C-alpha cells in the first residue's frame, strides 16, 4: 500500500502526497478530481467490500470500476487508478484513527473493509503503472 503523507481537498480536486511501497526515497504528489472517485468509492466499492469481504479480488474491483466508468461515459483508459488507490489509503487511515478513538464492531468492520480496498487498489495501481512503464520503455527502445 502507499504511504500517504498528506491529503487535502481544494474544491473539486483532491491532493495527495505519498511514498510508493519500496521506494521511500521519492515523495510523489498526485491531484485527482474528487468526482467520480469519491462517488465510486462510497457508493459502489465500499458496499462491494462489505458484501464480498476478504474474498474480494482485484478482478472484481477492476470489473466494477470499468462498469462505473462505462456508466459515466468515461473511457477505461481515463480511469485514475492511482487516485482511487490513494483515496482508499486515506479512507483506511481515517478508519484506523476512528477505531483508535472508539473501539466497536462497526469501526472494526469499517477498518477491515477499507484495508481490503486499500491493499487491492494499491496493487491494481502498481500493476497498471508497471505495465505502462514497460510499454513506454519498449516504445522508446523501438524509436
């Protein structure tokens, strides 16, 4: 999962400052439009994680997000997987803080569901990033 250092919302834009797993030397910044990411996360991905639980797969998430993008008439190539992963990491951090402040079964469940989404979405984002990087290297080498 990504190590989120800072988060802020400015109007319709979410700003994330983070460190990638295994690369603590570089601090990265990412800006993402809140909509559709927040809407997709709260209205579809969280309920999906609640229903499926630990059996939620990367394929389940990719399929669901692609369906949501199609419904919003968004090309699948425009999906902000990094933004979704960072948002999930932010939600997980908030759930952990809420659980620390007040232990309850509901907060434990919330924490668990957010952890599942943060881990899976981080993996998806990293895999797409690696695939794109490899494709760019091949394209550059061929040029």
